[in-house]
C-alpha cells in the first residue's frame, strides 16, 4: 500500500509539473509562431531547391530560435562562423585522410576531444564545438558516398544548409521578435502578478525558486547603463535586482503570517506592477512606503514584512526613475581561457569520455554495416554534459522526445503522407507538429529539451527525401541510433570518471554562503552581493533537482559520500540575512 501511495504521489507531482511548464504565458504563442514560420519556410525552400539534409535544416530553426532578437542574431552568427570553419577544415583533411582510415579515425577522435575541451575551457568554445561536430559528421560519411566529388559537394552544401534556416530565423525575429526590454517587462509582469495572487493565499514559498529562475537570467541581458526610451516604463538592471531582493526576503516570511498582513503586501505588489504597466492605482490600494498597522502583523513576521515592503518601494522607485549606469553582477573580466583550463582534470576527462562514446557508436554501426544509426553520433555530441545527473536528465528527455516524435512520424508516414500531393500539404503537417514541439521547447530548462527531440525525431522520419516518405525502416534506424547514442553516453559517463553533480551543488552552495557572508558584513557594494546570492540560489536549486536523476544511477556510497546542506536551509538563511541588513525607507 505504501508503494502504491508513493507511486500515486509521484504521478501527481509529475502532472502538476507538466501543468506548470506547459501552461500558456504572455509571449509564448508568439515564440511558437516564430518557430512554426521558420520551419515551414525552411522546409519549403529545401524541397523546392532540393537542398541536402532538410532534416537538419528544419531542426536548426529550433536551435537558433531564442527568447529575444539579440540572442537569436548572436546564435546565428556563431553558427555560421562555426560551419564555415568546419567546411574549410574538412576540405583540408580530405586531402590527407580520405582514403586512409588509419588517419581518419584518429582525426575524428581528436576533433571530438578538442571541440569538447574547448567548450568547457575556451571563450570561443561554442564556435569550436559546432565546428568539431560538423567536421566529425563529414568524416563519418566518407564510406557511404560514391566519390570524393560527392563528399566535396556535401561539404560545400552544408554552408547553405545552415545559412537558409539561420537567415530565415533571424529575419523573422528581427521583424516580429521581442526585444530584451519587452522580454523583461513580460517576465516581471508575470512574476509580480503570480506573486500578488500567491500572497493572498499564503502559497508563496513553493513558487519562490521558480520566480527567481525566471528573473535571474535577465540580469545578464540588461545594458548596464545609458538612457532608454522613457515614453513607456522600463525595467532597469537595478529594478531587477530589487525584485530579486524581494523574492529572497520572502524566504524569511513565516507561513503563519496573518492573512491581513498578506493582503496588505499583495496590494503593494499590485501597486508596483501598476507602475510598470501605467495602470492607475486601484481604489483602496495603500501607497507604497506605508507600513501596515501592528495589529495586522505578528511579532515574528514584522521584520520580514518591513524588509519586503522596503524592497517593493525600491523596486517601484527604480521603475519610475531615470536609468543610470549600474555595474553588472559579475564584475570579473571575460578571460580567453578558464582559470583552471590546464589544472582541472575534469575538463580533459569530459572531452575524452565524449570522444570515446563517439568512436564506440561509430565502430558499432560500422561493424554492423548499419549506416542508418549515424544519428548516434549526433546524440553523443548534443547529450554530453558535465555531470552524470545532467547527462541522465537529458537522457530521459531525449529518449522520451525521440519516442514521441518517432511515433508521430510513423503515424504520419502510414496514414497522412500517402494522401499528400503537394508541398502545401506537407507545410501544413510541418506547421502542426512544429507548433506542438515548439510549445514544449519553450518550457523551462527541465523540460524544454524534450520539445527539441520531438521535433528532431519527427523531421528525421518525415523528411527522408524530396517526396513523401514511405519507408518505415529509415525512421526505425534513426530512432535506434538515438537510443544507441544515449545508452553509450550513459554507460561511458557513469563508468569512467563519473563526475557527480553533488560536487557542483556543494561548490554552488559554498558560493551562496560566501555571498550571504558579504551581505551580513555589509560589503562596499551590497546590491552586488545580494545579486550574487540570488544567482547562486538559482543555480543551486537547479542542481538539486538534477541531482535526483544522478542518485538513481550512481552507487549509494558515492551519492552520499559527502553531506550536502539542504538548499531550502540556505535559502532561508539568505532570506534572514537580507531582512537583517535591508535598508528600510
């Protein structure tokens, strides 16, 4: 009975998680529309002009689509540079190793190692990572092409394969995408609206970590100074910091706080939100800065209420005052190489493990003479993460997405594609499935990768050629390749130098405690210290969730070798530190 109750509770938590992640939110429909338009136009162009690899062209739209215009353009530029570099390197390597497997195989392993090592240690790591991936993929198809000329043509076509979807995605985002300012406003309105409602019901604590995860990434997107268009309210870096302060202070608000006090605070949150959207203050809403009467507060909750009110007042003041230069939360200069690039063995171990996995899957499908499993190499590159917990988490998302996307593709091949006669009908099918996959892909970090995998598996099955797909064996081979890559990656990362997420969690909690100490010691820049605390809490919360996947894979002794403080305890200490040191109006 206990096992049944536990299983039911797990299902209930999972359903609640999906309900939260897949719920509509402001701007989500527009983001999905961008993905759908990009995929439809890309597939149509690929089919009309018979561009090779339409599957990867459509999938690149998902990879290039970001929350704001600036991020989309940056991703596009980085990707194009990487593919250009990869094509040039591939053409050079063909002169040496085209007919010499004894040279080509070590070149593939070395390319994988260098790409993965650079990803963790080099400032230009993303470019080298993408270049290494394209280079390895080109080297892996040598045996399947009839002549060197065909391989050369494929290498040159790859530049177009990336250019078309990237150009379409950039144009769509520049014309219809949201700016960083609009993204910030929408996020702040969403968080403040939910906070206003949660304060009334007393259900704030279970949402605080999620709200901080929404707000904290915006700190890195904001300009750190200069003027902005003041014709409409803007959320500055300083205002975001004040909002994060309020979300940390609430950790110290006791659950037994009087309902009347919660109602007053809820009204004040509403007044702050009204300052952002230019709404007139609603009747009966008390002015910010007025401390509620003592009979509305319990003695235990009064300090937290006063500090929270001070943070709200500062937040509203930042919303309505001219924007001034503010130092970024991370004051360290960007370095070309990571400080521990040559001293931390975890970097070369990660790169070597990925290289081993890539070569293992390559040998497996080559020895089996099963070239359809080449998607296993793609899997090894894109599922590789630093720790076992992160790798297993992505494994679950990738397998789930592959099975769902493969099922949709299989049903389409059997029941839908035989009745299609023109590219317009194919575009409609692409639009429908892309919309569903895009909706999942625009979820939070714990679920979004499943949407990417649904789209990839579907495109692999449906976009086999320039005519309606009729062969289920191609779909079968590609899905099996995805599963093979996941299994090999999981085995390699759990058996060879398993890098526990626990160590990362401990380091992050240590950073949070150091930042809390700086807050308590009233450092020269208290706003920066509080921002570092909030960002560390966000990272710690994410790692604590990922750690659950790891504990089921590693030996119990390794998972519990060193005690780890509860993230909730550190969050509560941070809230109390903010309350004790926050300046009141």
